[in-house]
C-alpha cells in the first residue's frame, strides 16, 4: 500500500500544494488501495474512471492558480447522498438501480471545493442500524481485530463503510450521516474522528431521508483538524432545504489548537449507567483528567430525562421513517414487483424491497402514528424530546460543553447482537440525546481496550458552537496521542 494513503487530509493538501505529488497520483494510490480491500466491503460502488477525470481536472485548476479548499483530495461518499448520474441505493433493494438526475447539496459543496469522488460507501439499509449488518450489499468489516483473534468485528453503523474506509486508508475522509449516533459510534469503533454538527448546519437536500427531524450530515476523518476542514466545505445555507440554517459558516479549522483554558466542562451523572465496562469508565476519567490538565474546570451536571431518550428516539425515528419511506411504492423509481392489482403491487414491491430491520421500523412507526396510539406514544415522545432539550439548555447555562463516552463498548463481533434488536439499540445510549436536541456532538479516539480495540470519547456542545468542540477535540487528541492503526490483514 502506498504511503500516500496513510496521509492525513491536511498533509495531503499540503503535498498537493507544494507539488510533492499530483492529485492523479494521490487518487490512483487510493483506487489501488480500494481494489485491494474487497474483504472489508466498505465500497458498494467504485468510480475509478470518474475519480481520475476529477483528479486531472483538479491538477489543471491547481496549475492555473485556481485551487479550491479540497482541490484534488480523494473522498468516499456514503451511499445515502445522491450523486448525479452515479448509482445511489441507500443500500436497499427497493431503490434498485437508481441513478439520480441531481447532486446532493453536501456533495455539490465538496466538488465545488475540488474534492475527488472515489465511490459510494456501504451503510445500514436506509441508515437504520448500529452495526452495518442490514445493508443489502452485506456487512462492512471493521479493519481492526482483537489481539490474537481473527473474528470479524462490526465497524458500527449506520456509517460503517465511511468509518472503515477512513480507518483502512481507502480515502482521505468520508461523508456520513447521523440520526442517532451513526457518525460518532462508527468513529469510536474504528479509531477515527466523527462530528455530527448542529441540526441545520449541513443541508439535507439530496440525502435519502430516514427521520427528517433527526438526520444530519457530517464528516468522518483521521484527525480533528481533518474533520474541521471537511465540515467547513460541507456546511452552508441551502434554500432547497427548509431546515437549513441561514448563517455564516465559521472557519472551523482555525479553532483547532486554540487554548481551552477556563472552559467549563460538564460531566452528566446520568451517563454513568449500570453495567458499563470498567474500561469505558476509566477512559472517561482519563478524559476528565486531560481536560483538567489543559486548564478546563470540571462540573457535574444533571440531565434527568436521559433515561427516557432511547424510548423516545425509537418512537420518533420510526414514525418519521414510516412516513418518509411511504414513497417507495414501485410506481416512480426503483424496484417494482407486479401484483394482480395496485394494492398487491404495492405490497409485493415493499415486501421484496425492504430488509427485516427497515420493515420492523416501518411497522413500529406506523403503529405509533395510528389513530388509537398517536397520543399515547408519538405525542408523548415529542413531549419527552422537549424535556431532553430543556435539560441540555439548563446544563449549558453552567458549562461550555459536556464530556461523555461515545459508546458503551468497543466494537463487537458481526452477528453478536443481530437477533436482539434491543441490545443493538442500546449501542446508541450515549448518542441519541444529541440528535433529539439538535446539538453538535463529536467522537475522538482516546485509547484502546484490553483487546487492543479503539475506544472513543464524546464531546457535546451548544447549538452552533462546533468551534468549541474543535478546540476541545484538539486538546483531547493532543493529550491522548492516539497513533494506533489496525494491523493490515485484508
């Protein structure tokens, strides 16, 4: 594997700028790495010809002095982002061979800044999952393995393809989405950095919808600064998305390396859950110590409605999913399975096209929205969601950010929780509150467990205050000095 694929995004951009190598060379190195990494199943569609065309165009722009912020950098795109003329499936059979006639706003922003597309990355079907095992293209395999073991591990979900591709050197960074932890949990499981920005910071236009009030795009990258560089390009107001925030995009990379002295960091007591592994608790204490050493003041805070977050999330998200996925009826695009009449065609198409987990969530969502249960479940969940947001509002009157674990464990084996949906849903216990409240959250790799697997710490910030998270994330990254890499076996 070429050493070009082990560069950080920042280092690669610097090398392109000083002509140490060209975008074509950098892109070809990544194309070769992707071709050699089939056992990981990170990419569901490789676009080498398109990538090289984009790389040549990037080199030409750079030569003429017209380089964008990401000029010539090869990235992976989660297959939830519509890419014009390039197959987009959300890793579901129901979309079949769907070729969008338009480009998502987030990817348009990346191409505007000169990025290169290597291909489309695997994910849980319609982003519904915590282990990347519900994909119609099969599970993604984590490049990390436990010491002395050949057991295949999950990279987390739903953005497992994005996390694996970044961790294994198959792209310099990747787009991802987070509805209940789908950027942060995979980042924690693969030793990468992932940030879910404030709801509305990145446009949702052209991103296949799961739960519209929770979905938010963000990057997965190797370092905090790389994530900041990517988020700056991905963000921005979009008139095509009514939830997009019409505010200026800060210079996120400028926050990395800033002093965090004097910042008050909240430690939510409700996140100390029963049965949490001692290693996660120990890492959390280590993170607290690192921030203290950096000059932060540590304050215990209470988020009393945390225990209701998972039940509320697993009512709100499936309800919105059942509404969003009603459009997949075999009439306009994607799969169609004929029946004896219109109703049978709908039923046959949806039965054949959707996977088990998606069907489960559609049924839950339809149930909680039905006439007899709407008030008892859905309306009550919305009230709980408001209380969770209020908890954060009150905590942020006392502190500047919160520090928690990202996930309740390190990566687990593929298939380990496949037959137990509740055990799978518990993976999101530390992350769903952030989506329910629309806040920014970031996972930073901070250590290894006793099996040599990565563990992450999560920072939660005030709405629109990603800058503080980048400063704190930079401080944690410097203190943790996490340099471990997966041993190549694929």
